[in-house]
């Protein structure tokens, strides 16, 4: 399901409809699951992502997948 939500075509369409450029968003639980996918999607939509989680290593993995943050 996450692959569908982050597909290039859907991301391009969402970026037109949902512009988060210039916004800072805090995502808690960003190291895995819904938190990770939320952080990745919002970064693709232009947001600057602030992440929090207890698993620092997984947060680094999430950070490596963000667009320009």
C-alpha cells in the first residue's frame, strides 16, 4: 500500500493539490510504520520534517528517505 501512496504519479498529483512548501511538521513515531510513511509523504509534498522516536537508528533510516530535509 505504501508503494502506491508514494508512487511518482500520485505524488505529483498530490503536490499540486496539497502544497506543504514552507511548512514545518513534527512527526512522532517516525522510525517505522505509519509515522515513517507520513514523514516520507509529507517531505515529498514539500514540508520540512521534524521527527521524534525512541529508535535513533531507524530515525536515521527514515531521514535518508526524505526529500531535501
